[in-house]
C-alpha cells in the first residue's frame, strides 16, 4: 500500500491511498477510515487491516463511485506531516569508511559494535517541493540519499527480533546538510545541530512493508532484521551523482529501533532514517575525488538546483533549492580573540 498526505484547497491535510497513479481519499474508501496520517498511525492495528480490505475492493473495481485524483494535481506533503520525533541513523559502513578515509582517518572500530543515531528537527520535516535556505546554508550545501521508516505501534525496550513489526512503512529521506555549520559545531564534540535542523525532506509516499515483501533481502552476517534490495540514486539538475542499494545497510532498522527504544518509549509517527548510503552525498563524493585526483573541483548545491532522490518501489522525491531574501548570517557572529579582548 502506498500512502500519501496532501494539502486540500481548504488547507486541511488529507490522507490518501495511491492506485494506478491516482489518489483516493482514505475516508472515501470506508466510512470508518480516518482522514489524517497521524490518526491512521495512532490507530494502526484497527485502521491498517481495514484499509487493506478497502484497497482490495478498489483494485477489484468494487467501488465504482469512488473517484481518484491524479497525483500530479496534488500539493504533496511529507507522508508523515508531523512526526513526533525524527532520528537519523549511521547504518552504511561504506559511507562512514569513505568519509573517514577522505579525512585521513582510519575506520572507527566502534561502528561495528553498536548502531548510533542523532535527533534532527522534527518540526522542519517537509515533503516534495521547495527547500528554503539561508545564506549560511549555501556554504557547502549538501543532500543526503537515505531511506526512513515510521513507527506504527507504541513500544519500549523493543528487541531487534521483534522490531520489524513496529515499522509502518518506508519512504525516501533527504537529510539536508549545511556542511560548514556542521563542521564548526562538531569541533566542540556536540551535534550535528544547526548544520542539519533547517530541512529534512520525506516522500513522496509511504510504502507499507507488505508491498515490499518481494524485495526483502537477508541482513548481513551477525545482524538481525529485514533488509530490502532496493536501488537508490540521486540526480542533481538531471545528472546522476550517486547510486547505491538499501540492502547494503550494515545495521538494520530493527537494530536501530532496538537501541532507540532502550529505556525509551517509541510512539506512532516517530521517524527513523537509515543514514547516508555509500556515495550518497557531496561531502563524501568531493572527498573521494580530491583524494584520487589532484585539482578536483568540489560540487555543492546552489540556488535553483533540483535534487531528485529515487529508491525502487518508493518513488522519486524531488526538491528545489530556494534562497531566502534574508541576509542575516550566524557564521559572521563568531567571536574572535580580538573581539573578546576589545570587550574586556
């Protein structure tokens, strides 16, 4: 099942299911189906089976008076418009190893011992469309090619062997990153924060695990949980810049959920990202090119650039970079030694 959230003309969020390129409002398929994603996830155990039966009737042409809307006519939101939280993992060994190698660092052994994640700004989650950026964001502005899952059932101390049952669906995630801001703050061993909190794009739709069963792949040796054999790619201004596969996750979503829920309750609408696939951002790509070729020129996102992230079975998430008219810069607010002496 493919689920979308879109904005109606009256400004109300609407949950719909996709069928043959058209969106069918969930509450038009059955009187007991709820019309918003937050409500649907909150009552998952009752709503999801009901939605499956309604979709079967739609596919069987048993709902002749139900009308769909072409998805191209809709203003799409994030499939989960208001996550209760948003964590992002660090699951692909290739990305971590390459990024460290490009900085002249050995692979960190702790990566293979336990999964990690950070919290990003769940209030800055958006769907397809324009991403507004401030001047400082354009100082090494980057995309990140990722997948994310949404939690559909409340749980605490969830074991990895059971964690796949808490996944309501998968969607594409673009963890936008302002690398200069990120680098500065992480020199103080805290973050990422301002380098990440301005935008995280999700979409275009949420795909339930049952629809991806034929893509299920075994996880890596010593790990627990489902992986999915889904090709991933990133295209910037019509040019492919990155390609990977979701099955290359070393840490599974199940294992990340196990760690995230240790002593903590996870709730429906909590979103968890995979972290960047190998080659899945300019930071890694630039570093690799510079290491291999002297004189290599760095590439970063610019105003009016379009980023298209595609994952097999999950669609294409398209965003365009827009420059805000505000000229305010926090990078220029840095205190210098000269400034501090002046203030003394």
